[in-house]
């Protein structure tokens, strides 16, 4: 920070700036607190979704192995028949001035009609396995959306923490030191002025 001349005007300017900066610091701390609440809320939900994903994936893999053991090539044939492209819609949400990506949740689990295959000649187990893996895909999309948001909110918390530390530990202490320095100079000037006036008064009375 630029060193100011030790004048009363500059002292008042520093006091005004300090008040403004303190208010900004309070707002920044409030923002960080709100972001922290959101961050931990997303973490909690992400942990829950990951636990559900692990359970769904383990079940789907077990059922697929059983289906492959019982029906062999029919499993791969069915998988090729219902293969499709999945498009993901990503929108941007503004959170505290920061653009945060959010994946629009689209149900990937399909009905038999939507798969465009006939139930005749297909094993119920094979169809169930297909549905289970679509449920897994649903979980993956949800988790991806949450964790993308988590990353951006986390970055914002780090940036705000750096700003808060810089203001509270560097900027405000430096301004307080400057104000103290100016106050000492002004006090010394006032004392010197009092001494000067006393000398003048003594000379006149002598």
C-alpha cells in the first residue's frame, strides 16, 4: 500500500477506507460461510449417491455374470441390439458471480418399448440386467453433476479464503500501522505547536 503523507486529511481517508474494507470483509466471510454450507451439503449427497452407485453396480455385475453363464452369447447380442447414443445437456448456473456447470438430469432407464426390442425370445434376466446397468448410468450422471459443482464451489471457497486472509492479515494491519504513524506525527506536531505558542507568549510577556 502506498505510504500517505502524515496529514489529518489522509488520516480521515484511511479511517474511511478501513471502515469500507471491514464491511467488505464481513460480506466476504458471510459469502464463504454460505458456500461452506453448500459445499458440505453436496459432499453429503455425493457420498450417499456413491454408496448407492456401488451397490447398484455390484448387483448389476453379479447379475450380468449369472446371465452370461446361463445364456452366453445372448447377453452380448441383446446389448448390441439396444445400444444407443446418450446426449448430456450441460447448463451453466451463476453462483455468487461464478459460472458453475450443472448436468441436466435425464432418466436413462428405458422401458422395453423404448429399447425397440421384442420381449418374445428374450430372457427376463437379460432384460433386468440391461435395466440395472441403465440405473447405474443414471447414478453416474447424477454424481458427475454434483462433483462438477463441488469442484467449482471448492475453488471459490479457496479463492475467498485467500482474499480474507490477505485483507485480515496484511491489508488491515498495514492500514492500522499507517494510521498510528500519522497519529503520532500529528500529536508531535500539536505538541510542538503548543510549545511554540508558549515561547511566543513568554517572549511577549517578557
